[in-house]
C-alpha cells in the first residue's frame, strides 16, 4: 500500500501525543534499572515524545545546565540558552524533551534510554554539545548535557521522564509519521531536538 498523508487527522494525533502514557519510565524497566522489561512497549510504528514529568524545580536547580554550544555553519560556535520560557516552566506542566518517529517503538525507546551504561556522554565536559556514542541515544545524551555532574543518569531518567506516543504503524503511515514529528517539534519546541544547520 502506498504511503498516505491524512491532514484532517493530524491535529487529533497532536492532541493524542500530549497525553502521557507512562508518567515515569521506571514502570517499564527491570528493578535493576539497566534494561526495559520484555514486551513493556509494543513493536509498532509510532511518533513518540519523552516528557520531563518529575519535579520542575530540578530543571531550575543550579546543577541543571541549560547552556549549550552547537556546531554551526563553517564550524562556528552557536550558543543556545534554554530559558524557563522556552521550557514553559510557568505553566507548571510536564515539559516535552524530545519528539521522534519510528517503525518500532520498543526498539527505538531502548536505544534512546541506553540503560547499559551510567551515562551516554562523559561527566562534566562543559556546555559544548558532545557526540553521542550511538545514533539512537539522543534522550540520554540530552539529559546528560542537562545534568553534567550526575555520575549515573539512569535513575534520573527512569524516575523523572515519561513517554507518550501515537500509533501510526506500517509503510502506509510513513508520511503521517514524518509530518506529525515535524509539526510536534515545531509546536512543542523540545530542547533535546535542538540542532542547527551546518
């Protein structure tokens, strides 16, 4: 079946993406916190969002680094400051951290969480965005940037990050996943998605 785009449904899918399915990822993990339980998430195509569902004061705390230096065109530094207004902290609601799309939700979330290691990037390496060890662990690398002095960010992620998703399975939903992800990123402004053109 050819990929189809359903513009009349996209607003409803955005609304669904804003309903958090798992308020804390710990509910999906083994007690050890080093891996997800089997079959804790479906193996389906989806657009998903990771949310900061923990205490918002943790994002305001001095140990949360919201300054970032990205590599821009010509290799020049692009400084970025993630403000309270950017995060929408005044709304006192969960904060969208990262939006993505996938053909296999379970596999993709496992990759994002990178639970086999205490951190995805080194402790305390400043505000310059570091290269992540894999192409799929953006959430963990982003949380590691936010909390550069925390030696093991797994408990931080499992206890303070939640997940929502919209099921859009199969090749016929490829266009819907693409446009819903782009729209959700534009509307929610999740800081871990932030990048600049090179």
